[in-house]
């Protein structure tokens, strides 16, 4: 049974979770990295071969060593310099961290990457893939030996409600007693859902968005009923937006 | 009950930003050291952010904010809980003169095991070829080794230039990369509780034993020593050190005579594994150069006595280095 999240409970009673990256996401990140390794090797190879005019033997020797160094060193170098991320991991928004929350050490990065040679056996990362599926923390052999896990990188930005609601008139704000009643009756989950629907507006398809706001508005109207004159001309989306404004910015 | 999110964020934003800034400074500069005052401030910021997370998780349930704070706290926790000191700037000289040989000696019993396994394999390989010369075809990894030793010696000694005279650089690079890859495999197979490393060492021993037996039986011992010793005295110990690392990893996974849990055991050997495999790679670079630029020259170009003496000298230097380098200084933490 997978846990899906990696939770740390501190001595101070704080508990925080990070979502574990599953095998499919990691495979996609690996594909991006393999493509990047291919491109870097090709470019490097062509650059090195320019020097073959001087010495063909030396150029071929440098090319052989370069391919090897790039294939082994790519992930080690990037995870070291980008704090647990490679190009593929950046694209997929995942990161390598210590399995117990410690600082990620260079030795761990080297070990997890050198052990890819076993994870890749017998072909196409079969051993690593199977280990990842059966492991509770989605660890391949390299992760297990290095004590590392791969987690999703959380959205780092702190939501800016001022920007979200700036310049909009809220017709419901004049009913202070109803707004107070709404804040008292709505659950954090309902409020959170409404806020997410507003902050992630642009991620939704137009038809899905209309339907979502319709259902949300209907549900929110059932919690507290505002007078009809203050709802006049309000679309479902505007209504949900005004409700979120009342909940999260009572002092605006 | 919903927290006034706007007021809450406005009140706490400065704390979170300060924590993020402090952590970025620590993370981006490996040599950055916190003063007592800085550490106390970092701890305060961590606790305050933690308290904020509890409040926001309980009352407001705003997922983006919760995730942001969790990510920030995870970073702070990693720095605060980390008991190991940050590394001083890496000194190549100190690493070569102390860290590598000291690490090698600290885990010497695994090196001896590695040697013993190779000798067992060599005895088996030697016996197999000794009793049944046709077994060479099944054991030898390269077609060139299937050649009759006397015929090969005659062929090599009749050349003015070695076969790869015009592609020595490429040959050398191929030898280095291939041997380093095999060494990494010897280390990585330690993840199979050491079983894979044991098999690899035995197999290497079998090949070595078969070749030695074949040449000795054909009366070509001097050629064999002149050919193998210059690079073999470095290459073979290097592979044995990689095997030592693989066995160390295997032991950490099995945990014989250890009260620590597996993650603690693996954590405690991580530095040693990297040191041993890095040392192996350096030795193999040297061995690759010697094999391509020196070992392939035979009599009459280079006298065998000179090649054998060169190989023995290398071996003595290697033994002295691994046995004595850094023995006067205290064991370094790798």
C-alpha cells in the first residue's frame, strides 16, 4: 500500500507533508533527461570532432570520454547544483530529497545516480521500475541505497488575494450581518473549494468553468441567502468571487 | 470558522520571506556558517511558520498556502535537524593524501574478502583451463585471448609498431571508460545484498586465472608478466577496491552485527562508498593510459625486464600509498 505523501512530524508538534512522485512521473522526467543527455552528447561530439584536424586519435579519445562523463555526470552535476533537480525533474516539477528530511548530501546524489546501472537492468529500467511500484515510498534501488525519495515541488508562491480582488465592486459587502453569518456557517473545505475555483479559473475549460461555477453558486446560495436586489446582474462566477472575497477578506 | 486570510498573510508574509531568504542563502553557499544569533533567529522563524501552518491548516484550509508553507518548513527542518557539519572546501590534496587511503584501510576487511573471492575465481579458472584447454573458449571474454599464446607472442614481437599505434588515445579512452563502468557495476551490485558483487569478483578471477594458466602452460610467463604487470598492478587492485565498496554496501543492507536500522547504516557508509569509487576511477584512468601507451609495446621495442620492473615499482608505490598515506593524521570524515 503506497502512502502517496511523505509526512514529517517534528518534536515541536508540527506536521508537514510532501507528495511523493510516482513511477510514471519519474519515467517522464527520465525520458526528458535521456533526451537532454543525447543532445548534449551530440553537440559535444561534434564540437570535439572539429579538433580532429589536429589529431584524429585525440579527438576520438576525448569524444569517448565526453560521452561517458556526460552519461554518468549529467544527473549528478544537475542534482548537485539545482538542489535535487535535473532538467527532466524541473519540467515535471519534482525534486530529490532526503528520505528523513535531512539536508540532501552530495554523497547521496552520487550513490543514487551510480546505482542507476542496476536500476536500468536488464533493460529499460525494469528493475528500478518494479522496485518503484512495490516500494512504499516509490523508491528505486538507487534511492533506497542513498536514502532519498522524490517528491513534487509545491507551488512556492503565496496567494495574493489583493491582486485577485483588486478593483472589483462587491455588492454583497453591504450586508455585513449576512456576511458574518456566512463566515460562521461555511466549512473550511467549502471555502477552500470556492477559493480554488477562483484562483485556478484560467486552468479550466470554458464549458467546465461555467458548470463548476453554476454548481458552486447554487451550493453557496443554500448556505446563506442574500437579498435579490444585491444579486441582480451577477453571473455565477461573480457570485462565487464575491463570496470568496467576503470569506477571506472580511476586513477589506 | 474561517481565518481572515488576507490579514493573516499580511501579518506573516515578512516572516516567511525572511525564512525563505535565510534558507536560500544557506542552501546556495556550502561554506555559509550560521552564527549563534542567526541560528536562533532561524529557529524562531521556523517555529513561527510552523505555528502559522497549524493555524491555516485548521481554520482556513487554503491548499496553495498550506503547500507553500509545508515546502518552506521542510527546507528549514532539513537545515535545523542536520547534525553533520557542512563540508570545508574540497581539497584534492587532502583527499588524495588522507581521505582515500584512510577510507580504504577503515574497510580493509572488505578488500581482503574481495581479494579472496578473486583468488578463488582465479584458481577455478586456472584449474578449468589446466584440465580442459577447450574451456578457454567458454571463459575468455575477448577473441584475442583465444589465440595460442606462443603464436601471439611471436606475432607481437615481430611488429615494428603495436597494433593500435595510431589509435592509442582512443584505445586508452575505451579502456578507461569500460573499466570504470565495470567498477561502478561492482559497487552497484552491492545493492543485491552483495551477491552480485561476489559473482562479478569470482567471474573476474576466473578470467584472470584462465589467462594466467594458458600463458604459463605455453611457457610464456615472461611475456605475460611484461604484458599484464604495467597496467594490471593498478587495474586489478582498482577493481578489487570497487568490489570492496560493493561488499560494504551489501553488508550495510544485511546489517550483520549492527544495532542500527538500515537507513542509518546506509547513511553512515555513503561517504565511504563515494570515496572508494572515486579512488577506483582515478586508478583506472592511470591504468588505461599505461595499458594503451606502454603495455602494448613488447620486445624488441621494450625489454620485458624493464616492463616487469616498471610494474613492480608501481605496485610497491600503490601498496605504500594505500597502507601508509595519511596514517599520522586523524581519520577524516568522508
